[in-house]
């Protein structure tokens, strides 16, 4: 029986993750506070009020050290705390203290990459990697199977998914495309597989690139897909331990 093993959100896209025990999803929206902000670089081409693809933002694919950031949100105060093994802790309000954040993250950015210059926010939806508000799902059995084939430990945090699922057969998630999942009170329609990037090659504990996850996916699966994108079709609360039912 498939169940929710963990819940994660990423308040600043590409810059930290936060574990949750329970969350309320809204129809047609990303997980609350997930990718609420993104970090635009100096070459970004953005239009205020419009979604933009990852190429406009500083992310782990370009700066692997970012993968080692953890986050914690104080929703009432609108403040985010970021931690990293190589930086002092930072607590800031992304809507008011952008410069404090930019100064904090600058040492983690490669000199060969475009400089991070501002925090970008899209009112009404998270800046998900998809052009529709999505909630991502990861099958822990697929992660374990890939790790066994690589002969290495592969942390599920490399994949930056919102919902971790236990109790499924390896790679069975790809058979769910087009189906609807009931998780707790919420329902989510599976839209498509997630095509993976270089961010997954970085260790989420150290921020160092240490595994060829993309090569392993391509050689064992024939494509660099891992995890699935879903869209919330019925609002509701879900929690760690909730059963996942395929409708």
C-alpha cells in the first residue's frame, strides 16, 4: 500500500528545502510557500506577473553548492531562515531584505556563472519548473533501485520533490500519467514525468557534484526522467503517513 513518507517545500527556488508533516493543497496551485520566490540572475529576461522558465534563475544545475541549503519558514512573520555548511545562518524577509540574501548567497555562486541580482515573485502561484502550478512526487522504490544499479547512496533530496512515496513498485509512477491520485483529502492528476538536470548530480549534504545521476538514468532507463509532476484537482489536507489511492 502506497503512503506518503515525507513532504517537502522549497520556499526560494533552488535555495533550500523544508520538511513538513502536514499541508493543505489548493486546487490549481502549487504547495503553499513552495518556490514562492526565485533568484533572478543578471542575464534573466523576465516580465513582471508572468511565469518564466528555469534558465532565468540561479539554481543547483548552475551552482551545485546551492543544493546543500536547508530552509525554514516563519509563515506568520513572512521570514525565511537558510542554513548551509559553509555559511552562517541567515534569517530574512525575502520581500524586504533581498540584499541581505544576495550578499549571503554570493560566495556559493561560481564566478563563471551569471550573478544573482534579485528575488522574483509571481503573485498567486509558485515559480514551479512547469508553466502550470505543479506538485511533484517521488517514488522511493525507484530511488532505491537506481541507487542499487549505481552502487552508491542516492539521497532522495537530490530530486527536490514535494511528496515522497513509499510502498510502490520501482518506476510504477510513470504508469500513473493521466490518472488521478487521492492523498488524504486532496486529489492530484498526474501530468507528466520530470526531466532531470545537473542539479541532481550534487550531494544535498555537501553541495559537491559526486554522482552521475543523469548518466545512470540514461543508461538504465533510456531517458533522464525521475519523478512525476501532478496538478491539484481537489483541495484538501494531506499528511505524512496518508494512504495514496489511484482513482
